[in-house]
């Protein structure tokens, strides 16, 4: 199956150029990519950029900047996932970040959870394009819906800047098996949000275990990765109805 193209090949850097940039910047972060991973990451990014006009997958139209701010940014998650453990779930996957890069570079099974059906269909096309359908699956659902069907099924949950920490820990908790990790990717993290995230985590049976701060290569953008572990049981019934975590956070 081929991915529909809305941007011509001539408008994009070659796959090898993008792959080289991704590999070089990953090495600057101390991340050694698996053989052929950089080429697959570049192929994924090219597919995203070709379909961006109709699906609004990214606000970044410069391919090399998109490689840095989407692909390399996603790879920072590997610093927190040591060792990487699956099965893993990417909540609000959008264009497949960070779930596809994590899958390609760690080898763990990953489910991409995306509520927008057109985006989920695109992700399914990309998975087939990359030849990783035996490792990566796509589910077109909200997190609350998925928790009702697949509760306590994942060893790792990840989310990249899709909501505030109090909302994310609540959405993640019912999907986590005992001892599982939730890894939240944020930019600059205000102390107030971190404290509210920790309080919500306590309510849903999680505990903050690690905070990693780093800067992206070239631009120096600050990133914060917050890791939570499932250590207990929630004191509220989860999942709450759809949208409640965002509209009325627990903290």
C-alpha cells in the first residue's frame, strides 16, 4: 500500500539526507540507532510531510527542522526507557510520534492510539509502508474507550505533549499493568504542573519516579521527560467518562 502524496518528491530532501541528520543528532544525544532505523525514520517523516496539508499533522514545514523537532525529539524517550519494555501504548499518537520512532529503534511492540479516524487510517498506511505491522498496531479510540477494552494491558505508556500532566496520568493509569511506567514528554515544565501531576498520580495509584531534563541538538530547545510508575490502586473509579480528565482534572 502506498501513502498518498500531497507534496511532491522534489519538495522534500532525499531520504538519505534526512536519515543522516537524524542519525547524527541522535548520536549527539548518546543514542545509537539500530541498523536501518534512520532510513525508516526518514521514510516515516516524509510520509507525514506529504500528507500534512489535509491532516494537519505538524505545524513545521521545514523537513530538516521536522526531523529534529519530531523524530529526534521522540528519540529522547529512549533515554527514559532503559531498558525498553513492552507492550507499549502511545496515547494521542497523531503523526506517529513518539510511538513509531520508539518501535523502530527499540524493537518493542507498540500500539498507536489515535482518536481521529483519518489520522488513524494514515498511521495504518505508514505501518504497512514500513513493513512493521507485526510489531506496531493502530487503534482508533479515545484512551477512556481503550481502557474499558484493554485495561491493565501495557508495560509502558507514552504521551508527547498532548495534555497537562494531571490529565495524562489519569488517562494512563487504567491502561497500566502493575509496575508499569508512564512516560510524559513535555517542553518547559512549570513546577505548578509537575506538582498537580504528582497529586493526580497519587490519586490514581501512580508515583513520580524520575525527571529527565535535556536540550535538543542544534536548537537547544529544552525538554522535560517525567516518568511515573504504577505502585498502587486508584482511589477513584477509572476510567471516568470521556473528556472528564481534560475538563475536570483530579488535581
